[in-house]
């Protein structure tokens, strides 16, 4: 698969040089000459990597980076900065640039950095595929491997027991579960307590995941037990 690189650089000679060198390496290259063009090209082409000059007409490379990172934490961005411009480097890295290259640059070094950034990005994508075992209901997601729980982008801390309870509910989505079933599945047979503990823990989990005006996911089924279900 040909990897694509977006070069945002207003200096025509540099842009042209980068294009030739990168195409020689087998990349597909798009050139943009301003912040606006860069943003448009980024949105249309979804490049695998962005080489981004800081000083651009229109809005700066830093501003473009900020806009890209609003929705995209992953596409590698390598900043091209003027020599000695420490502030640009710092704000670029703060905003999520992956690396920076100082102008004037050695083309071999730039190509090596590009390869490294692309390799890192594809290794991460592969790792994410492996651990991408998310249980989901609407905007709630839970990862059994990493034990992360996220609702509407917000990370939620659950105790181990609350976590197990939520896993069980999510795995049995849309099924009405009675208290004994839940007790057995989450607490195990060796627990002879009264099933009120289920109600207590349901309340804890609800409080954490269903708070803040979000759709209720855990519903009480009167006289029977509970069900986790989406609203449509
Ligand atoms: Ca420039």
C-alpha cells in the first residue's frame, strides 16, 4: 500500500524538493501552500503523515496542527521549524506534533524521520487492533483487556466489582437479568448474601455511567431485575 504524505510548505523550492525526494521513496505526495490549503487537503486526502512548515501564509502551521489535533490524535505530524526557534518547537510538541525538523535540513535525515514516524504509527495501529476488544452500548465503551471504561469520551473509574458487573450487563445487552443470575455471574456461587447487594452495586454503576444527562443505559425491570439496553 502506498503511503501518502501531505507537505504543507509555502516555499516553492523546498516544497518541490520534498515532493521529488518523497516520491523517489515511493510515497504519494500532496503539496499545500498555506494553512487553509493544508487543512482542506488534510480533510480531503486523509494523509498517512503530514510535513508541516510553521511559517505559512494565512494561519500558521501551529494553528493548523491545533485544528488537526481537535479530532485526530494519530496522524503523525512532523513540524519544519526555522533554526533556533525554540518557541515553535515547544508549542508544536505541546500541541501533539510527533517530531520536528530544523531548517535547513539534510534530506536523508528528514527521510529517516519520516520512515520512523510512519513505522511507529503503523505499529500502534496494529497494537490497537489487537487490544480493540471493546464492548459497546451507545456512547459507552469498555475494554476488558485494558480495563478502560469510557462514556461520551469521559473516562470512568470503576471498582473491580463494579467493572465485572458492567461487563456482565454489556455482554448480555438487551436481556433482562434477574438478581440471582447477576449474583451468580458476578459474585460467584460461594456468596450467600442477600441479593440486595446487586441493587446496591447497580446503583453505584448507574451513578457513574448514567450521570450527567446521558441516556440511561441500565433499566430496572420491576419484579425481575435489570437490563442494559440502548434507547433505540
Ligand atoms: Ca514558510
